[in-house]
C-alpha cells in the first residue's frame, strides 16, 4: 500500500475513512490502537507548529487532514480524532483524552493520546504503550473533546496526579 499522506487529498480522506471502519473489525483494544498508530506513523512531519496551550486554534479532523501540516503533536491529535470518529462510536469522549506530557530526565515533551487511563499512542510512533511504562512522566495539560461545543477543551490538571516513576 502506498503512503496515503503522499497521495491526493481525496485518497487520504478515503484511506482515513477506511481506517475508521477497520478499527471496528479488530478484536482487542490493543489491536485497534495499533491499527490507528500504524496509519499515522506514515505521516510526514513538519517543524513544530501546534500550540498545545491554545486548543481553540487546533484544526478539526478534516482541516488537519487537508492541511497536511503534521508535527508530532498534531499526529497525536489526528489519532485522537480517528478514535473519536470511529464508526463503532466505542471511543467516546469519556474514554480518550489528549495530554501534554513532559519527561525532564529525557528532555522530551509532547502531546499524546491516552485511552482508558491505561494506553498511550503518539508517544512512540511504532507502538502502543502502557501508560505505566513511560518513565518519569509529568502531565502538564490534559484535553478532552467537548461534545456540546464540538471542539477540544483543556481540563484542569493536577500535575502530581499522573506522575510515573
């Protein structure tokens, strides 16, 4: 299969729609998350541009795909939208959220998608990670989809609540 991110925008949109359908056919949660992660790992990345402190400026799912401006943070946003818009509707706004995490000991920070407070995609583009396996993690900001306003909104975060050893 050719990389859909390098194809015509309508081909990319069709591939993304097929992805959202194919997640339904996977039998386990980790298989579903792996399908999403495998699709998005092929996205070419640009220099950082998504301002994680301004979710009101984040593109909606279709604008994100059409723009093809994808940095590591917006890829996690794309994964989030993919799960949220799956045909089965099993990944509702209560099960998934975005988190801006920081690992001071590794000089790393980024936006990741957290599922069921247990699984993380967008941290390592090649795999689905268990939240507890990410060392020295601080959650700086968390975001959830607001169904009424149809946008991503920041939640208040207690930075100590999700620290890992």
